[in-house]
């Protein structure tokens, strides 16, 4: 039992690491995409504003869904929203459409609650003592490591592909990460929600950056 619990907790760390690698890469490439298409500074800021609007709605809906349908369902919806949004961003670059680039942030904002769901998984599987604090700290370390490597990887990809026909590739690759995470999580991660699950303190700013 203990071995299975530890495996799930470590798997959760891996999930947030991969998630935040892709998220960090997109935080680097999105402003570059907007500027390369001639977007104003206000529209560059609008990329995050559109995400924030989505988070206002998504945090409430998916937070309730996590308790009623389970953490795994929320994770899968989060990955689906990210895959759709980053796929739209790749299409926006290919078409040279700033409007589509702005629109691409909405599905990400609406669905992106990876941190909320994974924190809930940790709380489902750990008692409210030092071990919970330790695993929550490890979870955040995975997020931070991914978010540190992601922007570097995104910048390297941009340097490699330049502004030509391959410019949409970084966004497409990030979308691909979430496409692959969907079957991986569906097959490998068990549902951890129990009727008497004890909630963690809420995560600031919804599901974290995306």
C-alpha cells in the first residue's frame, strides 16, 4: 500500500514537471509570436488578460468538478485545454493571426488547473502532518524545475527555427506534450479522491501560470 502511494506521488511530481516545462516554454514564445506578427504592447498584455479571464471561470468550475468527479478528470481536462490552446497558438502563427493567438489563451485559462488537482492528490494520499508538507514541497519543486527549464528550452527552440515556416513548431511541440500526457495519465494515474478526503489550502491564482 505504501509503495503504491509513493509511486502515485512520484508520478504526480513527474506530471507537474513535464507540464511546467511546456508551460514555461510557452511563456517565452507567446510574446515573441505576438511581436513577430506586429501586435501592440496592449495586445501582448492581452495574452495574459485572456488567460486570466479563463481562470476566473475555470477555477470555480473545475474546483467543484475535482470534488465531484475526481482529480484525474480535472487533470485530463487541464491537459486537453492546454493542447487545444497551444495548438491554436501554433495555427495562429502559421496564419499570422493575432486575434487567433489571443483566442488561444481562453481554453488554456478555462481548463488549466494542474496545480490545483495535483495538490489535491497529495492531500488525498498523505496525512495532515510533516509528510504532507514534505510531498507538497516536492510537488512545488517539480513545478519550479520545469518552469526553470521550460523558458530556456522555448528560447532555444525559437533560435533554432527562426521566423520562417518552422516558427509554429515550438508551440506545436508544447501542445504535443499535453496530447501525450492525456493517455499517459489516463492509464497510469489512479483516482485518489475519497468521500472523506481532506482539502488542502487553496492554491493562489487558480492553477498556476500557463
